[in-house]
C-alpha cells in the first residue's frame, strides 16, 4: 500500500490523520514541521504528501517548493483550514487543495485517486470546487469521486 507523509504542526491533527489513513490501509509517516517532512521525503519512498499550509517556520508553500524541486513526481495534497491564504503558486503545484472542515469524506476519495496514479500529466491551474481546489484534474471531480467513478 502507498506511503503517505503527513506534515502538520498540530499533533492532534497528525494523530487523526494517522488513524484515518491507517484504517484505510495506508502506511503513514508524520512530521510536525516542514524541515522534518522534507528530511523524511529525502530518505524514504513517499507516494503522496498531505500538507498543512499554516505552519510556523517553513509554511506549506515553502515546503511544497522544496518537495516539488527535489521530487517533481511526488503527489501533493494541501489540507488546510485557511484556503483563502493559499497562494496560486501552491495551488498550481498541488494535486488537490482541500479544506480541513470538509472532513475525511472529501479527503479520502481525492487521496485515493491521486495515490492510484489515475491522473497524471501537466497540471492545469487549480480551481475551486465546493470548497476544494483540484490542481491536476482537467474537470470537476466531486460527484465522480463520491460515486467512485473514474475519468475516461
């Protein structure tokens, strides 16, 4: 199963992410800050990163820039409580930008699609869809993800 690296400065969020993702069969690595997450990505095989945006020190944008430079094929999901603060450049790099308020019912199907590698190719600019922003997807996926259908 895929390995997901969760980077968030809130330990309770990391605990919830670990429990949720492990219950779905993912191997989970946790980092409480950007530099620790980057170090883990340098040492281990990571299939996707679940990244918070608002963190002290290195914010999610800075972490994403390093990760994408060093691992261009790495799948990146920004899961944040403050979507309005996320710069367009991060939306471009991310496979998806989701609100923590949307909960696991939004996160899990998007993460599954991203980890499965169903959607590859040039990333178009991200656009908002029901509180979520999807970066690498060519069209809205919310209904299809909820129903478990894949794109042609």
